[in-house]
C-alpha cells in the first residue's frame, strides 16, 4: 500500500475506506482500544490518543514521525481534570485558565508522576489546555481520560485545518477522523509557562500576547529551541510546505527577482499581477488579521499542491495575531528572510 516516498509531506498511503466521520461512539471505541484518531479543535486538527496508554502515545509519535524530544499537549474536558496531570499550579496560571479556557491557550505546568515521560519529553512539566470546539468537548466528556493531541500532520509539515487535510496526509493509517468542519482559529494554541512570578511565552499562537498581558501583565518571550524544546512548536523549521517559500516585506520586488520561476503568491489583502504568477491566495480581502489567520494553513496547502516552483509570501503586519502568522511563515521558510 505504500507509494514511493519523495517527501515526508507527500501523501504516502492509499485510502481503502472512507475515514472521515462524525461518529463519536466509534471514535471512543478506537481510543478505548489504544488507537489514535483525528480530532477537530478550534485551532488545528489533532492526532489524539489516551494519555494513559503508552501504546497510543507511541502510535502518535510513529504516525507523525515526530522526535521523542518534542513534547505533546494534553487536552482536558474541564478545569477539574487539571489536578489529574498537574501540580503546584501558579496563581497566574489559574487566572489565565479562568479567562481563556476553553480556548487556544496552552499552559506548561509541573506534571504529576502519572503523566508519561513520552508526553513531557522527559521533562518535569506538562502542556495542557481545554479545546474550544463542540465536537472535541463532546468526545472528551464521553471519556475517562484526557487526550494527547499534537497537530495531525507529519512532523514539520503544514498543520491541518480540515478533516480532508488529515485524510490526505495519513490515509488508512489513522482509522477515523472526526469531521468538525474547518478550524475557526486556524493557528495552533499560544503556549506559556511559568518561572516564579514570570509568565514565559514559548509559542506564539491563536491568542495574542496583548490578550494574555491584559490578564497577567508583561510576559517574557522565549519561543525557539531546536535541541530540547520546553513546548511544542519551538523548532526553527516547522509548518513547512514541500515547495520553497520566501517571506518578504516587498512583494513586487521579490516577484521581479524570481521572474524565471513559476510562482505562487500568498498575500494579506492585495492581488499581485505577473505572467509568472500561476496561483494566488489572498487571505482576507479587507485585511482582517483574524480572518487571515484562519485561512493561512488552508491557503498553504493549496499552494503546496499547485504546479509552481516557488511560494512568495507577504510578511503580515507585526501586531496581534499578525505576529503569530509571521512566526509560522518564518518557520515555513526555514528562516529564509527578506
């Protein structure tokens, strides 16, 4: 069933049976049997398994080809479950949970011994959140355990924001993907940790720094680590299409410099014209950054499938959620800057 493998982001498995479903009962059966499913959330789709099953956890890493040094995020059904996995919870963490859960904020906290080192990458912390998606919450309410759920894509590839993206990546290797529609937020959760009274940003995401600082005051930014990341999403190369991507603040100039290429363009609200532009994606016609963020990964998927040589992406306004989008585009370009 395996086709020739040219890239870790190319579809490699034939699809035998339709795996996209809304059947929560079947999803629970698979999870109870140590299996793994595709799970919709408001951020991106996750590859979910029982946090207390070593079999499920290892399956997640194997399916994604994810290195074991990269920790996973635990998804809870409510705040009462926090005590199952975390201890010594700082007051500022409780303030943030009260304000933003369910929602796209992940907290890195001291873990309890029962949490597998596979989840924490051998560290003494665990990343946790409550997703804000009705189907995910309904499923979690049916389970006696939280779910580990990193993004449902091969390691370092573009994150999925639809059930079809997950199916295209994995075929029958993942027996079921719950179809919760397109992800409303379209970017991964923002991740913060705690050091004494300091709140530390580990990953920019769907919740802006400004929103977090409105609750706990100024935070410390630390969002890149390639050897022993404290949280997911800290690697310098990540969220990457197969095709080369250039991130630029001067679209016209960069297009002109690449007239010998067949180009795909990713822009905020402007349409660019050139005979060499074969595919164009405008993220938000009115320049709304929240709308643009929700469309970002789906646009990158389409560009990656297009018959082009190069993706030229416009740098977003470096404010609010635009800062998170720039973070993803820099990593997608593997630190290739204008």
